[in-house]
C-alpha cells in the first residue's frame, strides 16, 4: 500500500496502490488527506461513516473522494485518516462503505495545508495488474 | 487527431493551432516566444497539457470563431486555465470544465484613500487586523450563519443579500460585475448538500491561491484610465481573491456526473473525461446553467462579505469612516455567461466560458459602470505576493478578438509538489519580510506552494495582452501585506 503525488501545474495528481480495491481507494484518500493535513489522528477526533455509489469503479473513486470532502465540511472537521470497509458490485454499478476519522481545524492548528476543492475526472483510472490495484486522479486545490 | 499539437505563429503575440480533423475552429493562444516554448516543452512530458486542451475545446459543438487561451495559460481540467470558449446560444454547449469547481472565483479591489506612507507606519497592525478579522484557511467558518431558506435567498440575490445584513454600502453594487447578482439563478437546482455546506462559509477566504493583499500603486501606465479608476501613485488598495467556497465546489461535483451522462446522451465529442457538457438548450444544460448562476451569486456575496470585513479592519486601524474605503471593481474569472458579441459583422448571443480568464469589456459597453465607460472595464490581474499585480483596461480590440476577455493572473509555472521541493514557507515569509512585504498565513506549507517563484512573470503575461492590443496596462501594484488562507 502506497501513494505518490503526480505533477500537475496548478493542482495535484494522486496515484495510489493496494492489494485490493479497498486498499488502493483508502490510499487515495490518504493521499488527498495528506494535502490538507500533516501527521496522524488528533486526540478527541471522531469517526464518520462514508458511503458512495457510482456506475463504474473510476467514478466511484471520484464520488468517494468528493464525499469525504463534503462530509468533513458538513461536520466542521478535517479528516486525518480513512479506512475503506468494502467495495461491492450492485445491480447498477458499485458501492463503497468507509469510515473517516477527523478532528476540528482548531485541534490541528499548525498542521493544516491546502483545502482540496474537489476530485476531478482528469487523469482518472482504476486498474488491476498482477494482483496490484492502482488508482489515479487529479484533485483541484 | 493524436500526437503533439502543432502551432504556428500568426503575429508577435498570437499563435494558432490550425483547424484539423474534428476541430470546428482553430485554436488561438496569446503568448510570447518564452511562454510558447514552455507550453511546447511540456507536451511530451505531461499527459494533460494545455495546448491539447485548447485543441479539445475547439472540437465542441457550437464553438464560435476560436478556442482561445490567454497568456497565463496552463493545464486545467478539460479546459485550460486561461481558456475562453464562446458557444452559440442555440447550437452550442455548456461545459462544467469551462467554469471549474470554484465558480466565479474572482478579484475585488478597493481604494482605501490612504497613501503608502500612511499605511507603512501601521503596516504590522493592519496585517494583524486582517489576519484576525477575516476567517481564512482550511475548515474556517464565518460569523454569518445561514439556514436553508437564507442560503436560497443569497443564491438568488448575490451581493445584495450580504449588503442587507449590514456588510457593505449601497454604492458597492454599482462596481460589481452584474451589479453583484446574475439573472437566471435557480436554487431548486442546487443540491441540499451544497446549500448545507454553505451554512457557515459566507465570508470565508479559503486557502490555496486565495488571498487578501494590501497593495500600493507604483506605476501609472495610462493616466486617463487611472483618473477614471481613482488611482494615483502611492495610493493604497486592498485586493481580495476568492470564490464561491464549498457551495461552488459542490455544484461542480454534483454536475460532473450529470453532464457526463448528458454528454453520452447527446453524443458530444468528449476528448478528455472532464470536458463533459450538455447542449445549452437541453434540460440538463439549462439546469446546470441555473445552478452555476447560483454559484456565481454565492461568490459575489462572499467577496462582498470579505470586502466589507477588510474595510472594517482598515477603518479600525486608521480611524477613518468605513465608507471611505471604496470599491474600485469586482470581477470573476471562472464563469460561463450569456453575452452579445459581434461576430463577422452580426450580433450573436453567446455563452462565453472563461476558465481562469477575466471579462475585459472595452469602452462604451453598457455592462460596465458609467464612471468607467469612456475608458473600458477595469481588469484585475493578481500577480504573486512577492512581485506585483496589475490593473488593466478592456479595449475595442479585445471585444473583437477575445469576446472581451483577458488574463486573470500570472499563471503557475511550477507544480505544487515542485514548489514544495524548492521552497520553505518560513523562508518565503522571511525573504518577503526583508523586502518589506508582510505575509500572514494560516499554512506555511501553503505559503511555500504559493512562493513567487512558482509563478510566471506576471509582467510578461500582461505585456503579451498589451502587445496584442487585447487589454492595456493602467497601473502596477506592489504588495505590502499578504494574508493567505
């Protein structure tokens, strides 16, 4: 499980890998979170359930990352970590279930970076090769 | 249509991507040799590059005359940043990529009535007041708390909503593009989630390249326009750069999959995944445009709120009446708007997308304040916190060539990851302090990413537009204080 940032002039490309789609998606979330906050969880942080659904795995990645951004905004939190519980097929595509941990911005003072505005379709891919899943997308800063 | 994009030079500052294959119009890029060399050098290295994006936009139905890019061009999502695409209102399309996730992000500039010398004497105090007085940074919340009904009112009425809350003076509205409220906004087409995300976000600056800057005029290039704009040497201004905050981000997020499905339904040529859209007259197109207009109004309201908070800070520090800090102009650079333009001798109604490009209407336009009508619209161009910014004016040539559009900033040169490798936030702040520029930031990492060296030379960028005749320099502004999110 790992992630790296890809050069994009104005924003940030993310590439994440894992042995399963769940691991790769969780790494992508870690990469996006890493743009917003450095370091691990903060004391007193809570956990938030994240649900997403989309017709394809690629769109599911974008839906998932955008749902993370929406939920942290709605709850007045900054997420510091995320665990993807399950990615499963549905009758009309895919669904994802995850849990994100976060803390108030005040609790993360001195560790905060950029606000991520949204995950985009640019450079979007989800693929499996020889047992390793790799996902990519560009997020807007 | 694959392989590197070919360009040919049309004139000293204008380059063309010839119309080939599925392109419906040629591409046109405003650039000098150095900017073009940089764009060409990026082509083989990057899977997403700006020239390819100019070419892809040229393939979209209903595009009029050219797929344009201003001199601050760099890669975006589907559309290049600095891109302008005007689409026939009847046959054309609307694309979310031509607006982006920060709908109506823009710049507001206010004249303080103070001189550089007066502000220098209390610069640290003013920097602290602005840093404390305007909510900024990741996760920040404003003092204006709204419920759903109030958010919907804000989306319909824009800056006036904030004015009614006591944040502003009536005169402000006259000096905002569209008078701070664009027609056609329909809050019913904005998701509940988007509205909820805005409950505590009005009056927040955000982060990244958003800023409040205190600047002084250090060069006047056009005396007549400067007089019309109320600018003189050493006059101090406050500039605000921000947009539609979480509501705008959520509108983009919500409509991206909707317009993807619409692109499939109407068989639009999607040459990059983000470049999705819908025919302007289709149900999907009309719905997105009405939601986007809500985002435009949200940004007008946000800049109105922040502008007035900054005005109060100036008033408090210098003991001057708040109303003596007067709005010069407020204009967006991420919009798609219906405008009438003359094309090949005939007036046409077009949906003009400006993604990282500023509206720059020339003299005589009824859409600009009466006080500026003889000289053209002020075009606010943000530079970097270490160099300078510019106020330009729109020109008749710009109305002819670029649908009344010009640059919006310096344009990034280095990626954020590259900037983080090369700069340290503490060092950037110290170096700027040594040069007399106070930076107050909620994120030192963000400061490193926004280091002046990460951007193109803004003077070279505005010189291209001036050389091409599309806009004219009026005044150069030097930074004194920069507050970053």
